C-alpha cells in the first residue's frame, strides 16, 4: 500500500508540474530541457551504477531478454536521451 501511495503522489506532482510548465515560454522550456540533459550527462556514471542493480533484479525475476535490453542504460543511450 505504501508503494501505491508513493506512485500516486509522484503522478499528482507530475500533473501539477505539467500545468506550470505548460504556461512557460519556449526559451524557458528549452532552458529546463538543457538543464535536464546536462544533469543526465553529468550523472551518467551514477545512473549506470544504479541501473546495474535494476538489471540484476530484472534477471532474478526472469524478465525477457528483450525487456532487459530496453532497460539497459549505458553512456551511449544516456547521451541519446540528453
């Protein structure tokens, strides 16, 4: 039940943020996107380290290889997101 409440809270926060972001001009939105991209690149080693834990758990749960591949992050994929 705790996880469900946390997911609902995250979803509600995302909805609220989307309403605020929707009112911003293009320059402001582009600045935010640039900040997100920079943060992804700056933190890529940490993201990959944590992703390895997710991948290990995915294998333990016998998820399909194709799903595991889609979950797999590396520097190239993170650069593509940025």
